[in-house]
């Protein structure tokens, strides 16, 4: 009887163990470092041998007692129950768990985002393997929640899920056989969390290019969620170069239903801004990054000529687009003079003085600025260069710094005032003084043109127009060169160019016969001599020049 009671208690304890709650591995969520190995813990396989020894010892004890038949019957019941149990992996796992690991196991599920620039492409799968040597029962799965998937919120877009290739492990449910793998689809779980918790925004129209003081531009924001309405969507320029230079001038994004779209409108100011990031978000949305660039509405494509004297004074023509209303031109930061807007594609100006070398040419307009990098080259000032309405003709200092007209002003003209004794124009160095004295005395000369008057009345602008045109620099201080100044022009005639091999008037009267004659110079032989004032000779005007 004692043995029967003992046997009954043993069987009862065994059946109670089978009926007890499952104490096996449960999977819960915890953020871990990407790439961490997550092996399933190994339970103690020695337990199986101990159970066998226990059953055999119990059977031997019974055989030594009376009631062999009842003992054998009891052993048969025990063997049947044990055998049935061992044929079921799930029941076997429960039994082993009850004896070897009654508190169960908790395995962390790693949550690892897959970045795609500022966005999230998805999440890595969490794979588990059973290396315990026995089947294990997965009794519960505590999936990641929104905070696990997106610590600090979703910044950027959650890109559409991509298709996977090849076979993948089964889901982590039920019994996990020894050596088998299972997978927790973290990507699907986190996407579902985002869908249920946030209105996921996507953006079109970025980067947006605007023009200084130009038209507004827009971006379209779409709520890709199927459940959550996006509210309070707006842009933020805080801490960026866009602040104060671009305004959000229109917003239809107060409440955007699932699948709906809205528009954010941006208006540029008067400042060029390079491509700059901004953020767009709502009260219950992810944060997306956009970009805006404010370009100049002006371009500068050409300058002519591309080089000139370091002393400045060269008339230039600039070509481009959006040049209307140009307010200034600089050569390496030094302002040009006589800036004249011809039309939206053409502006003229006069170069300032600069050191020799290549410089940037920049133009400022209401639509922004534009620059030709190394667009103009300054050359050391030299005879023969174009400047100040003509060609640099002499650099001998003082009254010998001269610019000659680009071409002869007359092929045949008289000096004027033949027989007039009151003229005092006998300086060999000061042609400007001589010319003023001649014109003051002769006036209109009875309608007969004369060389000094020709030069006195001559004008040419910075673009070579005669008479000068409005907006351009006008050079109107020309004179007939004195005898010594004419000598310098002869010396440099080849570099200056355009001189004929014949006689040219000076403004100097003959001191021996001032009433009847004045000095000329032959530009072929270089001879100088006096001739009658009514002699028809060539004239080329000059003006003073400061290099």
C-alpha cells in the first residue's frame, strides 16, 4: 500500500507538472547595439538522464515488493505517459522548462534603423537561433513600440518598404526546434507603429530654387498615412541663412487628411542664399528636411575688351541677363565709373585704376549680383593702350602725359588766323593753353574751320561715340598739341597707330613770324618747320592724361 501511495503521488506530481503554465522563452523588446549576437540560452540536457534514472529506481523498488501486477501496471502507465510526452516537442519543452528553467527566458529584440541620408529606409530583421540542444517553446512576443523604433521621433521620411529576396526564417511563434532559426519582422512592426502613431509626410518640390526679389515658389507636402490627420504643418528657418531672406508666404497645411496634400509657398527677399536646409513638420508628424536656394536673377557672361591699362579709364561693355537697373560694377572690389544700363542684357562702364593682374568683375542689380571670375586683366600702363577716350600716346610726365584721339580729326585743315597779330600761342609744351588762346582770339573765324577750334569742340564718349551719348563718360577737353608734345607723338607714332606719313599741325605759332606762320611736323621724315597758317595740314587732337 505504501508503494502504491508513493506511485500515485509520483504520477500525480508528473501530471500536475504537465498541467502547469508554460515556463519557456519569451521574447521582449530592448534596443541593443546593431550586430549583437542573440543566441537562445541552452537548457540542461542532463535532466533527461536524471529523469530516466528516477523512473528505473522507482520501478526496481516496486518489483521488490508484493503486488507485482499493480506495480507493472503503474510502470506501464508511467511509460505510456512519458512516451506520449516525448513524442510531442511542445510538451517535452514544457516538461523540460518546468524542471530546468521554471522562470523562463527573456530575449531582447534589436531595433536597428537602416538610414538613407536624412530618411529611414527601413529596419533590420531580428533573427534568433535555438542552440540549446532541445526544442524550445516561444510563449510570448513583446514587439517594439513607436519609442523603440523612433527614439526622439521620426526625423525625415520613412521610405516605402522594398521587396526581399530568397528564403527567410519562420516567424518566432510556437515551438522552435533545436538548431532552427526564427525571425521577428521588425520592419513591419515599426512601420505599423509609425502608421498608427504619426502622419508620415513626404515632400515634392525640394530643393526649391528662387530668384532674388523674384516670384514665389512652392513645395507640396503629402500625408502618406492611412489613419492619422496631419495638423499644424509649417516650415522653420531657425538658425539658417534663409532666416530673414525667405518668408513662408502661404500655407494650406493646417489639417491634411490621410492621403491628402497641401502647399507651402515661399517668397524670396533681396539676398542671394546658397542651397540651405530647412525643416518641415506638424503637430503629429515626422520631420522632413527640405532645401531652398535663392539665386541671383542676373548673369554676367561677357566683357569687352577683356584687358586694359592699370591706370583705368577703359570703356567696357558687359553682357549678360537680368541687368536692368544695375546699380554698380566693381573690378576686384573697386567701383567702376559711368555705369550705363543700355538694356536688360547690356551695361557699359569705365574701368577704375587697379594693380596689374586678373580681377573679378561683379555687377549688382535689383535681381541680385553676378560675377565674372578673373574676367578682366589689368596690364601695366603703356603707350598704345586704349584709355580715356583715345589711345595713350605719351608717358613722359607732366604735360607729356597724353592721350591722342583714336584717329586723325582732320586730313586737311588750316591753322587759322593768317595775318592776325593778337594771338599769343607760342608755348612749345602747353598745347591746352595755346588752344584756349587761339579759340578765344579767332572765335568762329568767319565760318572757316581751323585746327584749334576743331580740337576744342571735339568730344568722344567712353564707348567711342561722337558726339557723346547720354550715360557714358564724355571726354571733351581736347586740344591741339604744342610743338614739343607733337614731338612725343611722332616718337610713339607706331605704337599709337593711325598716323599718316605727312605733316601735322602743332598749336605753337612761329615766334619769328607769329602773324603769318605756325609749326608743323612731318611724320615721315620727322622734320619740323614753319608754314603759313592757311596751309592745309592734318590734325590729331590730344588730351591730358594721369597714369
